[in-house]
C-alpha cells in the first residue's frame, strides 16, 4: 500500500512530495482569447503549495480546438508570458505544475468558434442536446493537430511547467478518435481497434519525443483517459484495457483515470466482479504510475484508493476547502469545510464557470 505522505519519483526524474494531486477542473477564467487572467492566477495560487502536483484546466493546442469561452490557450507563443505566471503561481512550496493540453473536437459549437464548424474524426454529432454536426478532418489537418500538441508541449517547457497531461478523456478529440461512436473513418485513422488507436499512438510518441529531444530535466508526460462511454457503439472497458496496455509500454510518466466515482463498476457484464479501477491497475501493473479521480473527499477515501493505485486526484473537495490537502496530511479532517456556505465566492476565488459546475454537482450545498 502507498501512503499519502510518501514521495513519488517518475521515470523522467520529477519527484512529488506526496501522493495527492489536484485534479484538472474547468474554470472558464481566461480572457476571451485564451490569455491567463489575474483572477485565474489567484484561483490556482490559493489552492497550491500543499499537494504534490496541480494539473491545470484544459488548454487548447489549436485555435479550432477551443471547447468553451474562458478556456486557456497554448496554441501560440503569445500565451507563454501568461502561462509562465500561472506556472510560477502553482509552483510554491514544492507543488509541481502540470499543464493539461487538449483539443475539443466535436464537443464545442460554432458560437464558441466564431462561426467556424467544429471538427472531429467523422461527421457524427455528439449525443447531447443541441449538438452540432462536425466536419470530418482531412488527413493533412490531423497531422496539423498532432503538430499542435507538440508545439504546445514546447511552450509548456518554455513557460516553466513541470509537465504536460495529454487530455484523452471526457469525450474530447483524442477520445473521439478512439471511440467507435465518433470515429467511423475507413482510412488508416479508423475502423479496427488498432486503427482507432493510431491517433493516440502518434500523439503520445510525438509529445514524448519533444520532451526527450529538448534536454529539459524533470519534465513529465501523463495521459488521462475515460474508461467507458454510454453511447452505442461506444468505448467499453475491454477497449480501454487494450488502450492502457499499449500506453503502459510507452515512455509516459503516468496514466490518469478520469471517473466520477473511484468505486464504479463497469457497465459490461464480463467485468462485474471488481471495480473498473481494479481491472485497470491489474492490466497496467507496475509499468507506469496510475492516478485516479472520482469523488474523493475523506482521508479514508485517499487511503482506500492508495491500496490499489499510486496517486489520488482530488477536485470538488479542494474547490470547497482550498486547504483540504494539508488538513488531510495533518490528520485534522474535522477541520475540513464541506459546505460552501462557510465561504463566499470572492474568498474562494471561484468564477461563474466553477460556481455553475458546483451548482450542478451539489446544489444542496449552495445557498
């Protein structure tokens, strides 16, 4: 069993001071053009300094990949000064700063993109209200997006981050290439499971090669994934076990399972005997550290997760109490604030975007 106050050193040399990671959470606090704001820096700084690492909200690597207004941008060099300030704000008292990089794919709309049609592997709309039908990417555009991830990684290094997390979860473009629902292509980028993995394969190899060629020290690369989809056809746990098996042999520093409940059991009948997390860890083994997120709120949750995995990612609990991590580490759980009415929004540095998320997830805890 791993202990929450133990250090962890990744294969590229970066060491975390403890096993708690602040999960990436959408803030919608950047300027309309993706530039970091002072409010955004204050939000991160308030919650930093205690956890081993802080993973930022998603930063889009391509202008056509913007998922929502108020999103971080990393698709141009002009973002580096603001990102440098953000990295510095996170990196206090030894907390490591990880920039999450992504492309929204079909999970956006033409309003966000200023009249431009969203793109995806295939012209299949998402199964959500008012979803727009995306335009299928041409092969040259696919390579352009892959190059965008590599350039974003270079900018993260220049901005002083300690790593990047490739956001292959939550139904965004990377997951869309792997999903049989959103990827109906008949060329080398779709069809069989192996062909649907091609985009991820090229992407991970490209990003890790950028880091290794750069000569930067102690800079890590992680990959976040969602284990299942509800769509039919969609990603099932058997697909994800193939995915993590392949990724575990890549030069990645960690895998990060995105979930709303770490105790969740698969929807697939052949995987009902254990939790999804257990099946994932059994397949990955000790080849690469595994992080899991999913309604982790108490010290017992942390300790339970660390019986199976290497790191825990905490989100909502740290939104409500910015000093949740230190109270857990000091075994002073009784001091943790669990109700939002203990604070006001200004004290928590919470934006409209985050407040809306909390209203959706826990309306009973809001005034």
